C-alpha cells in the first residue's frame, strides 16, 4: 500500500522548515532549501514584514486539493530529502547507505535480502558542527576505527556493515556497528562525546544532506555526534507580525536630544551603509562617543526616513520595529483606529456591564485597555536556520549569500485579546528596590546566555522587570484560556509588548496579545473573543492568578534561583508556567511567577488583586 506522507502547511515553517528533520511512520527526512520549491507556491503579500526582511514577498507551500484523499501525482509538492542515508534492517540488522536513485514514489525503503518484506529503519545518530552543517556519521570509519591503518586496507568491502544489539550489556554499550567482511567492530559507547570524535578524527563534510559535493565548504570544525531528534539539531529563524492598518506617525513620537546627537555623528552614514561584518564597529564608536547604548544606535531608524536618504536598504530593514507598530495600533482610540478586512477590532473594559457588587478586585486599575480582535491575520516567515547553537552561523533558507526575492511563509487567520497595562502602576512597581534587585540577577543570566542576541529582540536592553512579568502573565493566561475558550494551548500564541521603543521619544510599551495561530485556513471558533468579554474575562484572569500562586513543584519551583536552559527562568516549570514551543515567542525563557504573585520579599504586580480575591472568597465561605 502506498504511503501518504503529509505535513501541515504551517509545519513547513516550524518544526519541519528548511533544514529541519521530519519523522513519520519510521521514516526520516529533512526539508531542502527553497531553491527546490515548486514555482506554483502561493504568493503571500505582506509589505511591512517584507520590508523588515528585505524581500519582495513570501510564498506558502502548495496545499493539497480539498475533498481528495490523495492529490494527483503531478501535484506540486515541497521536496524533502531522506536523511539519514544510513539505514538498517530491523530483521537481519544489515546496514545500507541509501541514495536518491533508489527512491520509489510513495514507497518506503525495504531490505533486499529479507523475506517477507522488512522495512529499513534510519540510524538514530547524525553529526552536526558549529557552522550549522549536518551529515551522516561515517559508520564505516567508526566500525574500522579499532583496526590499524594496514588492517583497514585489507578489508575487501568496508561498506558492508551490520548494526547489532547485545543482551549482555545495556545502554549504548549494547549497540554495535560491525563489518561483515572483516573483524572490525565498535560499540556506540561514548558516541556523543567530543573526546572520542576528536580521537577518531571524524571530519565535517561542510554541507547539508541534500547539497551536492560541489557546494561543500571547507569546514575545519570538529563535528558533534548527536541523536537526530536532539534539541540542538535545528534552530529556525522565524519572524512574525500581525497585519495591521497603517497609522500616521503621531505628534508625540519625535526625535529626542540623544537621537539628534547620534545622527549628527560623523560616522552615522558609514554605519547605515556598512556591511554586516563591520557594522558593529561603527555602532560601538557611535555608542561610546555619544554616551548611548549600542541598541539605541541600532534601533534609531525606527522611522526610516534618514536611512532612505543614505541609500541603505538593509539599514531600513533592520531598523523597522514590528512590535512598536502593532502597539501603536492597538492603543489608538477605537474611533481613530482603522479597520480592514483582516483587522476587525472593538474596545471594552473590565467594568463594562459588570455590577458594582461583582467588582474586579483591582484588576481594572492595572489593566486599563482591552481590545477584542474579531479577526486578525498573522504572517510568519522562515529566513534561515542554525545548528549546534541558536542564532550563530545562520544558514539562509535559500542557501545563497545574495539577497533573496522571497522567503517561505505562512498566513493564519483568527482572533485575539489585547490587554494594555497601566503605565503608572507598572513604573511604580518597577521602581521598587526589591523588584529591581530580583530582576538584576535575571538580567545577569541573560547577559551570559548564548541565546542573548535572540532574546534581546523581545526583552530589550536592559531587560525591564515588566518583560518577565508580562511574559509570565501571558503564559498563565494562555494556560487558563485553554480550559475555557475551546482552544488547546498549542493553538494559542503570545506577543509581549514590554520594552521602551529605541530611537524615538515615545511612551514605553506595556501589554500582551493572546491570539489564535493554528490552522491553515480562514476562520475562527469565536471562543477566544467570547472569553475576552467583561462577564468572562475578570473571572478568567483571577483564576489564572490563583492557579499561579501555587505550583505542584513548590517550594522547589518558587524558590529556585535559576532553572531551564541557561538558568533563564526563575519560578516557572512545566507544572505551572511553561507552554508548547509553538506558543511562546521566547522559547519558554525569561519566566518568573514571583513577579506576578509575589513571594513575601518581592511584591508581585498582581499580589493585591490576588489578596482581594482570596478575601472575597473567605467572606463568601463564612457567610
């Protein structure tokens, strides 16, 4: 029976985008670069994000026609390449190095020696390097590494191998690659260690699995052998933005004294036109001379008029602040906010339609703006990927050094709830010594993290206490909404607006957007917006806060001074605050329940709300 291998259109961006590994029904593939995509790919227009990424448009993977179990054989498809190429028979244990010439349409590889038919299984281990290359492990070299050079040369065919298991030992010691034609054999003990890789002299092939040898780079990096499902095999670089109507630049967004001083610097034009390799040098010079942070210099062209005059298209692209544009639209008064077919909103408040007896436990003084988005459109684009470490040695999705005309993308339609927090109360809370001291240690961990460059785009520099506060609150709210809105947690996403816009004099951002992000077709269930109405939202928010006040892993979780990857979380674990990776904009990092509900030393921003809700419950219980 023919196999039907399918992925959702959104999965061609993440987790099975260019360079990612796709496992299905015992087979393993990797997505090839967009040079091999069919020309019939759907064009997605989104000028704001396209300008940010310096491309003309985006393209979505072709979708199979609806109403048919199988698309026609000539239907355009996004190509995937079988990887690893080394397979073994689960019955006779012989290993085979597969090649594209052996592929048959919709048929899995089978062992040519076994009867009845036995399916070939991909090897579990692959090798990657710090320059983001990936390839098969040279299993022939591995098996023969126990022999001398002379003995290796005596083997008549060193590619005939077996992958066997032993009941006498356990773990990797029980797995062994052996040569059929000679005594060569080696277990997988220590296969993931750097020392044994260095000792055996394994080298990087300098390319991706689908690339021909002619495109290989000279790579001197020492490869690392990992399992093909390891977390460090694939780090996609994804940008997303909400399709919002255009707004004129408001009168209160003007250049300050620092901005004028930076733009008057004699190397400002050189900075705008410099290539990526030397851009940071000019940024450092301007930063020191003008006494401003480097991030201020980098983001100064948020409104890119001067950059256009300097003729730097790349500088314009890098300086567009997608978050600030969205924040301005959502915080614009309802009667001045434009409406389009993909952006339909209405304002409400926590107190609207609620009797005074019910109250909001002080929530209405902290959350001062609520926008219900009955229809929004989000576009996400994959620009490249890295391996070994996120954001380092990024491989572009088109595998070229020249500027691409498009990137793979996906558009989703849905609904959302936007919450704007009172800036005065946020600022007063951030000014507390205990809060500052608590977040300084968090900021220090972020500065040491290998994810710093990626996370700084979201948190700002330095990270204000409002970011972990609002980020954690967004996670808590998503977890609660999953019980009440009809969507599961993986179907909801967050956007956190919690930093000071750089390059312009404007009010700080302080809000969150929770929206639907699953599905490849237009439409919405309506359950999320329904939960955003005043009669439901107050109860949802209070329940989320009550649930966050105690974790099943407390006190270990609440008193933790650093947990998660790179110690980038505090009081946050899988039992209380973490979400599926597709839902979080920061990879489940920079979370801390302490800033939300307090811990006796640090006052949580919502601690008075939680105390009022508990007092109300106690009064009702006693009456």
